[in-house]
C-alpha cells in the first residue's frame, strides 16, 4: 500500500507520463516568432512554412502552432503567398 502511494507521487512529478488530462499541468505555449527574434518568416521558404501546415496542406490552427494572434496572421499570409507562387500545395490527396 505504501509503495502504491509512492508511485503515484513519482508519476505526478513526471508531466509526460501523467496522461490524465484533468490533472495534467497546462504548459503555456510560447509563440515561436515572438520567442525567437532571429526567426524571419519568409513566404519563399517552403521548409519553414511546412511546420505551419498539416499533411493535407491546411494551415494549422493557433492552438496547435502556439503562435500569437499577430504572428498567426503573418503565418497565414505567408502560407497563402507561398501557395499562390506554387511553393506550397493548396491541397494534397
Ligand atoms: Zn508572436
């Protein structure tokens, strides 16, 4: 019985193994563009933009990218520009 209690406590300290969403610690996502000053969003760079689209070619939502409102707008514009010049696909499959 005592061992069980000990294990529970140890799991609580390990966020990755604690899968129960009710007790999971909410880690605040930080906008990649705000946190990295050297990060320059470039619509001519498909490798960079591919991080912001899913495998179907859709732009990922803010809850997934973690970007702030301002930068999510920039990302959206960049992806749409890239699609227009045929660097990124409008859709896949
Ligand atoms: Zn930002």
